[in-house]
């Protein structure tokens, strides 16, 4: 969940901090089914509630079913009534005893005795008259117990029987008398205490108990939210969100992290197992957000329902309703047809073709209605299969895809819903699992939405962003990638609805806000995407220290930054282990050789069973460019400044001249080849004189001519032997397993393979079991804006291809 606003155990006087923006938390029966579940709920309340909030509860799991069974036994006057009553009482008594201290336990057991005596009386004497009163005990017991446990363990709490304030004017349509209910609720509220209120039950205008129908507690929660103007309602349940299809039937269904209100309502109407048709009704007038979250694993972000921008509006889902009736009659055409659709809240209908689709239990009412119009009707068993999405009926491509996905099925008709959020196929046979899976696949392409955050908006980051719009529009694997974050060392811009890629940098300049590490991590931890990829194009060690946290959150990383991959052996191993544990992907092909596929080649040899014995070459684009160009005509320092202005050096060129950058690259490759070593194991020749090593970057650049005499001397000596100077990296492993690694300036014959590169090119020479006599050579541009940014794009495509084929993990009832 987004916030952790823990309610400490506070006395009344300490409660000045109680916040005013009320949230409603509703816990379903499965979340309260056992003492263990209730302890989990208490923990959630401790983490997520404050004293002004409202907690709404269903009956403890299984209790409403047991009360229904009691009621039916009472009607049938079966002999098992006594035993069943005893069972239900024992279950409650056990929960009380397991959860409460002895004095409160005694008090609640006495109340339970009294309740059960009353229950018995009603069951024996007048069950039909008291059906709702009988069912109401479930919520009553659940609320009473939870509020006692909270008072003992978390904060002062009190229980409210919703029949003391919630008035339903019309039993059938469950119309709330808002004015009366609101006034009475405010009278009942106690300052500085957390209210635990019964869901599912209310009273009618005759002051009798009534129920809000199956799953009515969700409806109770949203009614209460609308009465108190709550900002958020969280439905804590046994699933971790709403999926693009029922995940028990469609394994490739993916979680919908954000659903626009209208779409959620339509899903509820058309059979979504989590959302119920009435739940969203009370929330139409103001901007309350609804969350669906798992009480079995509150750390998983669930589904948020509310007002969202473009990306959330792109989501498509598929749902179905079986056991319906197709009713065809002349009376269902024209105005009368429209009237019939409204009268029976038809699932769908067509007033030109003359049919409506209704629930089976409405058959009698429909027949009677038609009899009064003296028309005939034909009823046929039917089902509907629908694709649901924001204003989906207006999307020609979705219409065409839906039609195509149904090409092998016998479809009676296709109908657009009047609210514009669904296209329904009416079938005269049941919708099968196979059909649902096929249509889901065709409609959603089992697509996963991938959020992209770019950190580091300098030389390479800027070029990466310039290339991004064209990449997104032409590479199929990037179809569902959304740029959602831009981060520099001081500021960040985040937008869950996506940052317009064509204006990314100007939007960043205009809207970015200062950010610290904890704000950054909090945003990243709460992103609403199936997957999040962070591209690290900073040169920052600080930023690389966040990788561990990224991996713990399941975030994927593409790094051009070399710090993490060349950090200490312990840290490197721990990063690999964290990434593996949370299935995070970590790509860093551009850390060595920019866009050249050197890391891929090494991985491939290793994965194919080859043994690498030697890696050597020129690994620095900067040093390649400088030494290939340096013939004594221009001073060395002039060439270095030139390389800096071309964007091929590190932000501080001393990283290159000191050999550190090459040392890191050699370490990265040796590790990729399967060897365990650290930077200290690689001898490094530093070409920066001591006097220049500690200067600021501007001071170093101003004093760069102090480099010249050393290099001119080295060059002249080499020339005398018909040779040249190059900065070379060498790694080798002997037959006995001894590792040797060094980077430094070497004098090479002018004919050497490393001596004749195009300036700025890198060359990598690999010897292995398979490439012994004739080594594998990879050569090409190894630094620069274009090649590095395109190398990062290549990593992004690779990551997205892998992520797109991943199945989402459905969590039901907290089972891993
Ligand atoms: N220039 C090249 O040819 C290649 C560069 N790289 C690597 O790419 C990375 C970026 O290089 P350039 O773009 O040339 O550097 P740059 O200095 O032009 O840009 C770096 C950007 O990172 C930002 N930054 C610094 N610390 C940060 C932090 N803690 N959090 C967020 N942002 C931060 C800076 O504000 C700046 O916008 C470096 O790690 C470099 O080693 C890798 C391969 C080739
Ligand atoms: N300065 C580096 C840039 C890439 O890592 C180089 O020249 O290779």
C-alpha cells in the first residue's frame, strides 16, 4: 500500500495527530476466517489505519453460510439444528478464547451466550420473520471481536452495529436514506477511537433488519465512504487485485494495477469475481479511490480504481457470464425495447434486432411484462463474453480484433454497451474456458505494461531519450513500454500516466521537483506497472548503491554505469543473488565496448560450455581515439580536450587516463567469463601525474598541458623502434588456474592487431577452448553518444522481450 500511517497504541490525549482525511478499510470473510487471519488483519490495521478511519467487516469466513444453513434447517425443522447451533457457537467461542485476554474473553463469551439464546428462540419460533436478524449475527460477532482485539493490542476501538445508523428506504433496490444515515453515523462516532462497523446489514424504514445481498459488505464500505466523504476505500480480500480475466480460469491473466471508475463498474456488472455490481454505485459523486488489496500479503500492490489518465485507459480485459437467457420478442424493439432493458437491468439488448439478455431468475417477470403487452417471447439459454475497456466501443481496431477472435465461435450477436465500456458477444452456448483463454490472448496479446525510468540525463541519457520515440513506435517488443520517470542528481519527474516521449526533456525542465533517496525509493516501490525498468546512465557510485533496493522490489536495471558490476566481490555477489531471488533482470552490455556485443559474446561462449582463457585488447574509446590520433603534431592535452567535447570520455577524463575505467571494464568482462576477482587483483598504470589527481575537474582541464611532456617522450621512444603506444588490458588464466590481470601503456609494433584501429574503436580478443589458435575478435566503435545510447536501446529491447513472455504470478489466498 502507498502509505504506512501506523496507528500506535495512543491514549485520548495523544491523539491530536489523528488525521482528518478518512479512509475506509473493509475486511472480507476470508480475511477474518481464523485467529491467524485476524492477527494478520490487526497488523494491517496497525500499519495502515488512523483513529478517524472506519473499519468495515464481513462475518468471519464460513459464518454466513453456517447461519444460512441454520435458517434452512429451522424452516425444515430438522433435528440437526441443535448440533449446528452448537458448532457455530463453538467456532465463535474458540476465536474469542484464542484472541482475547481472560477478562475480555469472559465478557464476550457471556454476550455470545445471550446472542445464541436469542438466535435459538428465533430459529425455533419465527425463522422466516427473522431471517435477516439471524444472518446479522455473523457481522455482529466479527465486528465485536475485532474491536476488542484492537483495543487490547493496537488502539482504543469501538464496535458499531450498522443497523444503528444505516437506513435503506427500499429493500429491493437497497436505496440508502443518506440524510438520516449520515446524521446518525456522526452521532455514533467516538473521538479518538477507531470504529469497527458491521458490513452487509442495515435497517429499513420500518426499523427492521435487512441485508445488502451477497457480498454486501463491499457495498456497505462504499456507502459508508460516501457518507463520510472518505478519500480511499480499501477492500482487503483474498486475492491481490483485479485481473484482465479470472486468473483461476485464464492463467495468463495479468493484474490491472489501475482501473478507471467506469470500466470497473462495467466489469462488476459483467461478472468480475472481485468487483460486485453495486460496490461502485455510491462512489459516483466524488473522487474516492477504491483499492483492492490482499490481506494475505499486504506488501503486494493491488488494484486501484479511480480517475486516471491515458495509460490506465488503454487496459483491456475479458469477462463472461454464463447461465443467462436470451429473450426475443417484437416488444423488445424501439422505445419499448429500451424500456425493457432498463426495467430488467438487462445484461445487454438490441432494440433493432428485438432481444434482451437477462439473468435466469428474471424469466417469470419478463414473461409477465410481455403478457401485459400481449406479445410472444422466445427464451434461449445464453451466455455473454465481453471485452471491457475505457470507451472501447469507439476503437475500431479493438472491435475488429474482438470479431476476429470469435471467428470460430457461433455468435448470436455482438452488442456495444450503452456506457461505451464493453463490447459483448451473445452466445447461445456456454462460454468455455478454452474460448475465454483464446479471446483473452487475442485481445490483450497477454501484454504486460512496462514502466521505464531513466536516471542520468547527460550526454548519453539525452541521446537515449532522443532515440526513444522512434524506437517505441517501430519495435514491437516495446509496444507496452511507457516512460514514467526522469531522474537526475537533484531532481526528478514522475508521472504514472506516462511522460510524453517527444517532449521528455522539456517536460523535465519545466516540471521536475527536488527529490531525495527515500522519496525516489517510495515512488519506485509503488509504481502501478507489471514491470519497471530503471536505466542507469549516471556516472554515480551513489546511484549504483540503490541497485540492491531495486532488486529487492523486483525492479529491472539496465546500467551503462560501471560501478555496480565492478564493485567489491561481496557486493557484486550479493547483487546477483538479490536479482536472482526477485527475478529482476540486470543488463549492462554498454558498460564495456558501448554498443559492441562483447558481454553477449562472452555469455554465449560460457553458456555453450566453452572455457575462456584470455581476454585482451583496447577497451577505452577515449584512449583508442587519443592514441590512434596522437602522432606528435598536436599536444596530447589538446586531443584529450577534443575527446571530452565529442562525448567519448568519462565525465571526468581522469577516469580514462588513470586506467580506472579500463580496469573496471576488464573486471566486468573477467567476471562475465566466470572468474572471481576484484579491482585490486588488476594491476593498473595511472597516466595522470600525482599533481593533477586531486584537482577539481575544471582545474584539471585548465592544467591539462602538464600531461604533454610525458606522452611526447613515450611517443618519441616508441617511434625510434618503429613502434607505437597503446593502452592495453590483458587478462589470462594459466593451466593451473592462476589469474593474471593488468591494464597499462604498452609499446606495440606498428603491425600489431591492436595498433591499427579506427580512432575510438575498441578491440576485444578472446582465447578459449574453442578459439585457441585463431582468437575471437570483436572490433568497432567503443564509445560515443550514438553507439552507447543505441547499445542501451538494445538492452531495453532484450529485457522487454524477456519480460513480455513472462507469466504473471497470481496470488490467491496468500499461497505462494
Ligand atoms: N560516454 C560514453 O561513450 C560512454 C559512457 N558510459 C557510461 O554512461 C554513464 C553516463 O555518461 P555520460 O552521459 O557521458 O555522463 P554525463 O556527465 O554527461 O551525464 C551524467 C548525468 O548523470 C546525472 N547524475 C549524476 N549523479 C546522479 C545521481 N546520483 N542520480 C541521478 N542522476 C545523476 C548527472 O546529473 C548527469 O545528468 C557513465 O556511467 C559512463 O561511464 C558507458 C559507455 C560509453
Ligand atoms: N570513456 C569510456 C566511455 C565508455 O565507457 C571509453 O572511452 O571507453
